[in-house]
C-alpha cells in the first residue's frame, strides 16, 4: 500500500497531538504550539503534489470515450470499458473525474431524448421569469393531446436526471440498461403519449458571494484594549478555519450556494407540479406510471396530495424497487386499497420473474424482477 507525501510528513505531528490531547490541562501549551506548527504548513502545496488539479474535459471526446453501436461506453483508442481507478490511491480525484464524466453523460442522454426519441424539452415553472431558476421535463408531441394513453416515467433519487434510471449502469453496462430510452421508444411504438419527469433537478448552483465582515476595530466606541483582544481572537479563528479548509479542500474549489426552483424544490413537489400543470390537463383517458426507487415514494405523495384526481385518471402503476412506505407517509386506507388493485412493485429477487414476494406493508403486490 502506498502512502501519500503529505500523510508521511504530517503523520508524526498528528500522533503527537493525539498523545498530548490525552494528557491533562498542563499539556495545553504543547497542543497550542503544535497547532501553530500545523497552521504554518502549506497543505495546498503538499497535497497538490499528491493530487492532480481537478480540471477535467467537458466532452466525451475529451475523456477519450464514446458509446459504440451497442450503446456501451468504450475508450476510443483501447476499446476498454471505463476505468474508475485512473490514478492509483487518489480516490477523491478519481471520484471527481467520475462525476465530471457523469455530468457529460447526463447532457448526452438529454440530446438522445430530443434527437432519437423526438421528445420536446419543456421549461418549468411554466410562468418562470427570465431571471429565476428553472428546471425542465420532456414530452412527446402528443403527450397532452393523445386521447387514449399517456405514459409517465419517474426515476429515483441521487445524481440521475431525466431519461436515466442509473448512471452506474450507463457507464458500466450500456444505454439500454441505464436509461429510460427503451421504455420511451416502446411506449411511443404502442401509441402512448410520453412525459419524462426530472425530479432531482431541484435547484441551480451559483458561486457563493464573498461577504465582507467589518473588522471589530471599526467599532470606535469600544476601548482599545477590548478591540485588540477581539481582533486577536478573530485572527486566531480565521487561522484555524483556513487550516482545516486547506485539509478539507486542498484544491480550493469554489464555494457554491443553491437557489431552489419554485414549486419544484423536491421530487415530491416536482411530481405534484407536473401533475397539476401537465398530466391533469392531458386528454388521455388512461394514464400509466413507471416509477423507480424514490420515484415510487414521490408517486405515493402525489396520491396523498391529489387522491381523487389520480384515481380518476390513472389506470395502473408499475413500481421498481420502490422505497415508498404507506405508514411513514401516512397514506390513508382508501389509498392503500387503490394501490392493492392498481399498483405492482417489481423488486430485486433471485426468484423467477413475477413470482410473488412477501411484503410487510399492506399496500401493493410485490413480485420478483428476477435479478
């Protein structure tokens, strides 16, 4: 096992501090001296020698990867699958690289939804001003006008976005395994209108503005001695904060803040919003849902919020490994009864496909997904 340069240099200091902290109050001076020593060590420089800059390509070509004719992600030179541990013993850097690739794949899937599936990207909130944060969903041309059938797809929680089931499957398996595209194409072939929700797109991130904190020395009403004492404490606090920040964030990544999207600040809010402004307005006599993982919980919350409307319009719900809980979500008896008749939850199981699987909850049948 290899050990990083910064770890080797700092290890004796960490050990000394741990030993001193086990001592009594008389060891405080030694602790202070060691902390002062640590504060003088430029961890930026030490850790940058271990970790390359967090500067990654913004295209698949830049990563030297592409999807082949089977929808598999492969290196364009070697033909090999994606390698997570690109740099040995640099897990944080490898994870950041993986996340950067994941963001590119998200945009790639969006393009496939529009170009290959002929879906329209619809901005929400529908009445958003030009300056406020926005999200979007995807719909087929006939989603609101198809008089017969409408299919609604909801993915689970985490980093996935509209059109995806699992980023890991897209990267490690293929597009058919990890995206909703096969569902969308089959639904459209069979005459369904389609709406693809985007329940994890709840906010935009912007760089946090730097806030100027006036120095306590600006308070001219305070005695000089008190101002000096406060300034000293402030400087020590800043020194400690900077030290820990260097250790936590050696690459000095930007500090970001989240601006939430109106009426779409959570998956549950998003489901209700899309129902009110799109699904409920559609002409379809029969609406069908496919909801994975947390998407199932979002659907149950939608039922709780819009029970009568959902019952009058939704014909059936296919859940996959849904994490909903009718007790914790306080779903009423009438909702549980409706779910028993109109929902089915396919769960991970080694049993043959569609074999009944025992459930502790009195809501909908659970059957094996055969994996």
